[in-house]
């Protein structure tokens, strides 16, 4: 059997019966901690080495670049509240999301008005949707 031991310098896997002493939750937490720390650093250094290796294939470099950029958060949506549900937002974040949605709606309306064959209408800027709803 192999066991996990953290001696303060990082994770070590060594032969022992200690693994038998860990319950499933402890084993998962130990493995997860090792993957997030030591494993992440090994993956990062390996990806960098692949990117800098002149003999690495283009496919290997592309994969390494994507991994590095994804890990760095460059593929995540912009904006801090993009992944939050409304009930998770602060009042300021809700107001910001509302302003953004209203701006997108207005932009969409302008695009529709400019579309070929769209009926020309004069819009009262002060009334917005009041004429539609009452």
C-alpha cells in the first residue's frame, strides 16, 4: 500500500499501511490538497516547459498554451458578477447588472430599427415601454 504524508515541504507518497488509517473523506481531502498545490505547480511548470521547448510539436504547444491561459482565468467571462445568480448579488451588483441589461436591450432595439425593411418609428425617449404596457 502507499500512503500520503505531508512533511511541510510538500506531498510525499511512500510505502506504508498508513493509507488504511484514512477514511474516504480524509483521503479525498488529502489528495485534493496535493492536486491543488504540488500537482498544480508541476502542471504549470510542465506546460511552460512545453511552450518553451523548440522540439515540441505545434499541437503540444497549443494544448499547453490553452491550459496555461485557462488556469490563469483568461477564458473566464469578464466581470465579477457574471457567474452569480441574482439572489447571490449585492444591491450594487444587481443595479450594475440591470444597467447592463438595459443598455444591451437598447442596443438591440437600435439594431432592429436599422435592419433592412424595419418599419421606421419615432421613439419617445422618456416613455420607453409605457406605450406598450399601458
